């Protein structure tokens, strides 16, 4: 069964403290008002998987849960989930999320097409 969550701009608030918590395995962000808005991953647990799709034309912040990391970065630090992009993330341990980005297609001018 595929579970999903549509996140609207009124829920995708500007900073980590107010960002929308993702609670499903597959999450679709349908509205982002500004690139400063974001969502928060669940607390890391080894082997946990999550998919986050930003189907908008605006980049979005993707935060780890409190004290967790993404790509072994700083605790609580966000990464950018580009517009029209999907990340699949896997927890390598109890604190660190590893992101897997699908194929990126660029035009000859260097603009991301997908």
C-alpha cells in the first residue's frame, strides 16, 4: 500500500521549528510559497526509507528531525529539495539520512528539466 501526504503552503512554514513533519513513506509537496519553507523528516532509525517529491516550481528545505543529520552534515541542518525533484532517503544508522537523487536531465544551457 502506498501512503501519501500532500503538503500545502499553509503547512510548509518558513523555519525548522514550524516546518511540516512528514509522517508517510511517500510524501508529495504540492505548494511551496518560498524557497525558505520546508518540511521535517521523521526521526532517523537504521534502515528506514522515505520518499519526498517536490512537484512545485520552487525549491524547498528538507530538515532532519532534531539532532539527526542528512548526508553526515551538521545536526538539524537542512538540504535543498529542488523544484520538480524527488529524493529517496534511507537511514544508514540511528542519526543519519542518506539521500538518493534520481536521474537529473539538463538542457544545453545547464537548466534542470526534470
